[in-house]
């Protein structure tokens, strides 16, 4: 999550300015409440509980935000892709519902790391190696699922997210020194709505539009 924070701070001028001034902080695995509901946000960014927090080495302070201006739901699909895909669909729906009840102005993004290795050694089931047959087709189907997540088109629109992306990796958990970022298809290509650069841009644009005149 720190990588996402770092990229937002250094690629989004407005986020970087607020962070440098101590007016924007971040927290990871932050439990947030909306009425009687609670949700553990993978990443929460917002104003500090105490004004003018000193930025850390990442040029932004890590601290509990007083409220959430940016929320990111980050998940992985490393093996057993069919079942994991169904779980991620439910996670995204629940995340959207929670953020609708929390604050419609909050910028919300979803990101998934999807494994395209042809096999994977699980640490949970007796270190069994699970084959991933037809993995490229499966990754394409997961990408299609994320493309169907509705993106917000007008301010205040409920049941949507502002930014959405998947990152594809090749990681079998056998050779622990081997992890490769997949840039060829079916990984999203530059210009694709699911591409990571587009994810950063949409968060930046939505954040500045909603919070500059806060």
C-alpha cells in the first residue's frame, strides 16, 4: 500500500502539496465507521487528527486521518481463481455500499493483484502445488469482471467507484526469488481503463475536483 501512497504523492500535484503541508496523512488497515457499520479500509487518506503533521520519509505522514477523503480497497487473487473471483465481487459491492453510507464525496478506488503463474504452491493446504490450467483466459475473465465495476460519471452517484485497476504478476511461490510483473496481454495495456496509470490519474482528478474547495 505504501507504493500506492508514494505514487499518489509524487504523481498528483494537489495530493503532494497537501501532504507536504501536513494537511493530508495516510493509514493502512484503518477501521472506519458509518453509523453502526464498520469497515477496515486497506488504505485511507485524509486530514490529520492534529493539524500540520510533519511529513515522513515518503513526504507524507502516516497517521490516523480525522476523516477519509480517499479510500482504496486492495485485494489479491493468487490461486483458486474461480472462488476468489466471486469473493472479490462481493468485497467490491460491500465496499461501495459502505462508502456510500460513509461519505459520497470520498474518492474510492479498487485494485487487485492477479496471479498469472501456471502453478502455485499454497502455504495453507499442506504446501500443495495447484496447477492453473488456461490461466490467460481466466485472467481475461477477471479483468472483464473488474471492467464491469461501474465508474462514477456524475458527482454523488452511488454504487460506483472512482478508479479501478488490476495488476498482473507471475508468482508461483516455489522460487521465492522470482516474481515478475506481467505487462503483456491479458494484463491491461496503457490507455486501458484498468491500467495502473489510469487508476492514479482518476483518483487525482476526482480528489482535486471534490476537495480543492473544501
